C-alpha cells in the first residue's frame, strides 16, 4: 500500500532532507580536511582550552614530587575524560600509565626537538631527579595527529618544566590521547556547532512555514470545495484573493461551481416542467381508459387492463421525476425544526410498509434531530420502499437511530444481497441502476435513492451506504442533533 502524506508534510520532509544533505556534505568536507590540517585546531579555541588545562596540570605538578605525578595525571584524566602522559624530550616516559609512543608521534616529537632547540638547557646540577622551571612562561600546544593502533588523536603540549637527568635537563612534553576528536570538548567542542545547526534549522523551518501553510491551506480549501461540489453542493466557494496560480485555480473552481449549479438546476427544472406537463395528458388518458373499460366487453377488458398497467407505470415515473426535481429545487435555507424521529419513522412505515411485521422500528421515543419534517419523511419512505422491493423477502427491514457527538444517525438495514462495493458511491446518483437489464417488476428507474440524498442534503445532513455482514445493506442518514430542551 502506497503511503499517502499531506502536502505540508511532504514540503517539510523535503526541507529536512535538504538540511540533512547539506549536513552530510559539510561533515564529508570536514572529515576530508581534518587529516590535511589537524594542527590548525591549535590556533583556535581548542588551543586556548589546551593551554588552560595544561596550566592547571603544571600548577599541580610543581607542588608534588615527581613520584606523585602519575596520580596527579589520573585525577585530571577523570576530569577531562582523556589519557595523559608525560614524556621527556629524549622519548623516555616520565609519568602516566605505561604506554608505547606511536611511531608517528615519536617522529613528530623528534621534528619539534630539532626545529625549536628543545633539549638544550642549563648544566646539570647535583640532584638526579629534580623538577626545574624553564624560561617558558606558559604551556605551548605543539602538534595534533592521529596515530596508533587502535587509532587515537594525540596532542603534544610543551610544558614549562624540565627533569634533570644524569646527562642534562630534559624538557617535559605532555601527550593527551583520546579516541575521538571531541575529547570531552577539550580538542573539539561540538556544542557550538550543534547550536548553530539547530539555530539554522529552526530559522529555516520558521522561514518556510508561512509559505508552506499558505500553499497547503489553499490546496486543502480547494480540495474540500471540489469534494463538496462533486457531492452536488454547488453553492460552495473558495477564496480567490491570492495573486498566484492558486488564486487563478480558486477562481476557476468558483466559476465551475457556478456553471454546474446552473446546468443542474436547469436540468431539474426541465425535468420538473416536463413531468408537470405530462400529468394532465396522463390524467386524461386514465379517465378515458376508465370509460373504455366500463364500455368494453369481456374479451377487450384484458387488453384495457394491460394499457392501464403501462399507464400506471408512466404515471409513477412522472411522479418520481416531479419529486426529484422538487427536492433539488428547494430554497437554499430550508426551515429546520426539531423532529421526533420515532413518530416520523412510524408514519413512513405505515405509508410504505405492509402490516405483516416485515418492517421494525427501534428508535427511542425521545430522540430528536434537526430537519425539515416533510423532506425527512419522504427520504425515510423511499428507503423503506427500496429495502422492501429488493430485500423484503430475505428478512425484516429495521429502522434504528442513535445519538452521539452532536449528531443523530438513522439507519435503515435489510438482510438482502447488498450491493457491489464499487457501486456503493453510485447508488445515490440519478437514474443509476446496478443491473442495467433489470425490469420494472424488479426495480424502478433509479430515482428513489437520488431523492433520498437530495432531501437529506437539503436538511444539512449526509447519507451513505455500506454492506452488512454476513449479508444485507445499511443506508445511514446523519443529521444534526436537536438542542437540549427542545
């Protein structure tokens, strides 16, 4: 089943996809450039953070003997969530957990030693393991690289300390190792980037929402309007104040609704006028046939009866056409009043139903709805007649009603064969017949349910049909509930 998403959701999804693609491109470029210039991190805020952290470490190391430097480093490891090692300039580890310096790191230390003259210090004194301060006043980050197995990021920081060995004073290098470039924010602080990305995304969403909501609101309004027009409510109009293509589309929808209203009204008026004009000659023909039947002999009465049957059928068709046209030409504002559904249903049953119990009424005596009594009575009578005609042999026809959420639903259910699912939306169309070959003995001309729909919509209600299980058809009329106390 294909997923159906509203236009608003699709546009927003496209926006977020666009932002995601931009984010991936930025990440790819960032990942590509980092190996080419990791040392550039030391010139920014990362270098400042490293210097600040190193100054704290140096301040503590100065107050402790060399033998306690490893414990001091562990304390700072927990604080910064990294690994810390102290190495002499000759590559010998001075403090920290034992670790093998990666080859790349050792080469970088050698390059720095040769380039800046590290290792040349004052003559050795008598103490064999004594920490001395260099002339350097602050720690200096020296390099950043990724090396080792497993791969880790290594940052070298020159400290303003030396350790006096047997040969000469050796400057101290602090190595900071972390499996990620973020290193708890010490190397690379992702927070400003996340905040900037979130801000850009929020700004983009807020910037797009007015446009998206304007477009989707217009599309939704026109979609709803065309659905109502398709149901025959040609008075529906949409806002055409927009100056773009959607405004032109709204104007076209309004013109289409106006023309369809004129066409349909003209068609119904023509049907009504034609049916009305046919009533007089049919009545005269019926009178003439009555006189002819009285004067005919026994051999001719059978033929006269056949002609009378055909004329009764024509008269019924004309009456249906009159009822359909009158129902469709009701004034726009039908006067609706609270209607007692139980009494109205009983009158419809008495008018159309036999007295053999084939139609049952199960409606609460106190249930009321807002409707025009004559139109609703005609609709219920047509539904009862239709159910008896097509499913009266299969079991009783039931009229029921229930109220809820400010509306009342009236159901007319039978136990017949039902209707094909594909035809459930068409059975309310004028002159629609599910079986084109159906004779007049088994069905009418297809106006009964069309009259029901027209009458119900004139009462500002809706009508629909569905199949029952295991068999049968249910036609439901939904009307506004009457206000309490009326």
